[in-house]
């Protein structure tokens, strides 16, 4: 199993390297440059600005410098739009915000999505199943940019304590986390239902029931382990995505998280910030997938034996 | 299981129900904090690096220039760091007497040297100041900023062997080549001077003189030429500043309100990376030094910027606010919701779609005020058939601007029948008329009767919703009145800007805001020298009128010349003016001393917060119903 983990880690490093390389060259192919302002820049000013950040060098030299800075100095480079501020400074401020919303969102989605999925599976083709799946379908179909303002107007405006948007008191986290959580809960519910249905139809469940195990025991000890596998493999990357923030949720609720930087950095051509964010996000995805792999191996003995 | 859930939910709601008796705005008002929506996240608080309007709003609270704006009139000004000033008869030499009690927030006095240092930095050719051209009115500033080393060296050499007129005959291209030559290339040139084209009048001795100056310069490693360039700023003593201009400028004080003319704390910058440092570390919270009514307090990215009252400001007793908080809210819908939830005192922008709702709910607190901005379409006059003036005029005449403003922009503008927005005592020549019949005639004369055979042109817009709807409306107007079809292409901002700058477009949705209150900030755009023209159109007639206007010190005469210039421009129609924008925003009644301003540069010491009797929290209001 340790060999397997090491193998996955090596793969992860390779993935990150390729990801970063592709990003590096792709963003330089986009039209325009980071110093595009409202006004046109005189050519001598543009040349000076590019020279300040080494952008006058060939792409290969820039690429070498970039890795040199990261590997030798641990420096992700400066933001080209916010001059004087490092990419790591921006990450350090934005990530905790996205992380807290993501964790709360995760808790909400697990607490609602998984029980709903189990219920739907247990009452297959009954009204409970239909209503859960209707809600789940709606949750998947209604985009966050509709859901967020609806929550803002429907809940934020009317319930004292909740606010429509902003980040100036601890309760501001509720609506963004709810939006993020419910959208993911919808996926989770569907995946859990599917996984549970598959397990519940298996022979060993019938055996357990025949032996006289209580319905609760059948669900918790016998079916959950296997039934949750699809949900768990979804949860890993979903968690990484949730804690790195969503542009839509952040702009609708005016939250200073990472999602806004992602989109703005791209439209502003803030090369180093894009690369830093991609690297960070990629790293989280790789780690989350690794954790999911380990958990699945722990739960599923078949996987363990296959690998070894 | 169910019981645990129910308990969780119950405790959660009691928790949030029991808290937050006051809205954010109520708390802030009590503490003397003004909360403003400020569009996008700021890029920099360094006045030489910042370019966005939002950044300038913040810098205007932190720094003070020679003169200070008026709370209610854009064209009035008051003493700032300068206590008094006078100009000579031609208005091309100005003397400013600085006040002795003007201090930086670390206690050091603001001196004339701080202004000279600031101008030096912004103009420094190796600094890369985007707004350096704002200082070009200073004599010799342009050649220093563009690093025209040859001209500067010749003028400043002690012998001054070559007369100015002869220097002017050498083409800019030749100067450029000379400036960029390395020592080796220059030595070669010394042997065979005719490697580059010189002006014919130049003698061999004069050429040799120029080359020897350049060689000496290259040998010295091409040092900074600030001292030799003799840019028109002098400091006879620490509290007197003399500005020498390249042409008469009776309107100079209005320019001085712009952040590019502000002083910088030389003593701080020299300790933090020197004159070329672009990191702006001296503006960051905790290390910031400024000379205005406020100092930098906190900055959280995408969250807020808070500036706090500066006790060492010379007029600190007039400042009533304790702090101003700027929120970077790009989404106008979110911002409007936040206003109605009691989170902001003044918003930045109400989207046209919410205009009716805002008016209905906020009444007089919803404001639509004139703004010094023109919304227009650029036409690429290099692309046929737009190279034909009749086609351009026809397109312009077929736009029904009244309908556009009423139905699409929802009153957030005034129909523009000229280009420069009214203001600053300038009467815009309004010669454009909505005349579909004449437009059809012009189109027919140009060879497209009833739009037959008219090529499919593309109208480029940014991805902003308003721009897209506007483009659709105008597409329909052209279809209806001219029977021609235009395609719409909307691109994200940088791609749009890139296409516009490189003239890869047919028609481009554009806007322009004045940097200071003067028609020339709008008309200079269309000269052949302008870097922002991007239409491919220019004509010597127009350039002449603007040049004459620049060289006259007589204000009424200057305005007439500018009007004549604009007349020429409008007649040639390189652009289609659509409307003059209004700033639409929501303002809470607690905010006093906030007046409509064309440039939207509010003077923070004039603003006060008074707790109002109006309910500030709509939730409470509703619970009484």
C-alpha cells in the first residue's frame, strides 16, 4: 500500500508539472498583455514595464526563471496587476476565506445529500424517492448565479442576522456556504442513491436480512461502506473545488475568496497569479484524489488486494 | 436522528435571530465611518501606478496636491499644499507658495522638493509611468520622458554649437536610431556619419559634434538626464515651487487636481527602493505615509480598503469622518442588494435593469447625475466601406439616440449630439441629427441604395450586459433605417482592448472619461499624435485647430478654437457619439455634503454623517407591517 501511495505521489508531481507547463504557454498565447489599461501605453512605457518583470525575454527563458524562482526560492512571483504584491500574499488572504466557506459547504452537503440519497434508495419509486430526486435534479439544473441571488433576496433580506452579501460579520458565511453546499448536495444525493441501490440489491444484503439483522444495522454496517464509494470518489475533487472558491458565489455574495482571483487574473492576464492559482488548485486536487484513493483502499478490500 | 437534525436547525436559527440588532451602516454611522461601493479591487495606491477611477478615489483621500477641489463645483479650486500662487501674463510660468504646516503623516514637512521628486519619478524614462503624459504641459517633460537623449544632450552641452532650428530639422526616426545605438555602433558612425539620414542643412562638423556627445553619453553608461533635460520645475527654496510650461495654460490649477501632480514623500521612497521602485511598499498598510486628510488603514484583497483620519493633516479639524471604507463590488446587482440590506452608504453603480426598482424603493436616494464621460462607437476608417465619410455619416444619422437612452440605458445618460460632454464653460457643437431619410440618401450616394450590397460589418463590444443590449438596439436601428445587417461580437475585456488597439475591428463600442475638467481631454484623442485614437482617422485641419488652442492664453478664444476643431471632427464622423453617461447610484440620507460632481472627485472633509430618523434596516421596517 505504501508503494502504491508513493506511486500516486510521483504521478501527482508529474501531473502538476505538465499542468503548469501547459498553463504557462497557453496564457501567453491569449491576445493582449497584463499592462493593458484603459489608455493605450506608449511603446517605450510598455517596453519598460515588460522589462521590469522579465517579460521581454523569450518564453523559454521566462519559463526557466519561473521554475527557478519556485524551486530555489519558494517564490510564486509578483502579481502583474497589483504591482508590489506577491502571488503568495494574495493566496494567503484569499484561501482561508474560501476554505472556511468550503468546509461549511461540505458539511452542509454531506449532512443533507447523503441522508437524502439513502432515504431515496430505501424508498425507491415511492414519493420520498421522487421528491428527493426532484430536488436533486433542481439543485443540479439551477445554476448558482440564480440560486445565490434567490437566497440573498429570499433569506438574506428577511431574516435578521443574515445578510444579502458582504463579509463584515461572522454570519456572512451562512448563505454562501448554503448555496455551495446545496448545489453539491444534489450531486451527492444522486450518487449515494445509485450506490446504495446497487448494494441493496446484492445477495449479502438479502442474507443479512434473512439472518434477522435490524433494518438500521443492514444500512449502517452492511450497505453504507459499499454504497458510499461513488459519493466518496466524487467528494475528493469536489472538496478541493469547494475550498478554492466559486467565482459566481463569491461575486454574488461579495466574498473575498479565491474564485474571484481565478477569473479576474485570467481576464487581466495576470500571468504569475494565474500560474500560482493553477498550481495551488492542482496541488489540492492531487492531494484530495490521493486521500480519496487511500480511503477507498481502506474501505474496499478488493482494491487493496488488486494493488498489492 | 431526526431529533438531532431538528435541534441543530433550531439552535442555528435562534443563534442568528438573536444577534445583529443594528445594520452595518447604522454601526458605521455611529462610529463616523463612511462605507462606499468602489467598483473593482484597487491595483495600487501609488499615484504613479494607479490607473483606475476607483484607485483614484482612494488616493484622493490619502494625498493632497498643490490645490484642492471644491465639494460642489468641478471648476472651482482652493488652496491645498500651496497657500497661494501667481502666474505671469502669458500663464506659462507659475509660482506656488507652499504652506509651512503641510506635513507628511510621519511628521516630515511637505516641501517643493517632494513635488519635483514626484514629477521626476513619473517622467523618468525607466519608470514606466502610464500617465506620464499628464505632465507633458511642463516644458521639456515630453522629451525627457521619451528619452530623446540626442536632443537633450545637444541643448544642454556647454558649447551649444547647433541652433535649435537645425536640431528640429533632424527627423524623429534619426533621433531614435541615435538614441538606441550602442557604443560600438556609434564608433562606426563616427567613421562614416552618413550611415543614417541627417537633415541636409547640417554641416559635417555639426554631425561630428552630435556623435561625439552621444559617444560620451554611451561611455558614461547612458545615465539619467533629469538635470540636463531642464524639465520646467524649479525649487528656489523648500517652500516655493516654480512650474514652467511649454504653452500658456490659464486652466493649469484644474489639471493640478489630478493625482499625477501630487507630491511624494522623497525621504521615505529613497529608503524603500529609490525613485524607480514600483512595488509601492510605501503605500501599504502599516508602512504608508501620506499628506492628505486620511492615511491608509487596512487593505484586504477583494474585501475592503479602509482609510483612517490623519491627525497630522493641516486641516484635520475640518475632517468630520473618522474613516472611509471602500468596498470593491464589481457586481452592480449585489451592490444594490447590499444597499437595501443596510451595508453601504453610497453605491458605485445601479445597473439599468434595476433602475426602476431603485427609483421605486429609494425615491430621492436614487441619484442620476451627469458624469464627464462619453459613450460612443469608434469606426475603423481604414476598413472599407467605413473609409467613405458618407457611410460613417449615414451610420451616425440612423441612430435614434433619444430612444436608446430612454429604452435601453434607462435614463442613465443624455443623448449625445456632439462628442465632448458639456461642462467647464464649453459649448459642445451639437451638429449630429437623427435623420434616417438623409442617411439613406448618403448610403445610396456611396453606392449602396437601400443597403444593397453592403458588406457585413462587425460591431465589437465588451462582455458587459449593457453594452450587448445597446449593440442589439443599434443593430436593429441600422437594419430598420438603412436595411443593412451588422454582426455583434462580444469579447472579454483584454481581448476587446487588444483588438481595438491593434485596429482589428470594424466598429467598436467605446467610452472615454475626462481626467480633468477640460474639453481638450476629449478632443486630444482624435489628433494624429494621440495614442488612443485607434480609428485611423486624422486630418491636419483638426490638428491645427487644437494646436492653436493650445498656444493661446485667451480662454474664450481657446474655447472657440476647440469648438471649431470638434466641428471638423464631427463632420468627418470617425466616431458615432451615443450618449453622455450619468452616474446612477444610491445614497443614504445620513450622508451630508455629498454633491453631484462631473468628475466624481469628492472632497472628503466636506462629508459628514448624521444619524437619520429614517429606518435604515428594511427588515425592521417590514416587521412593523
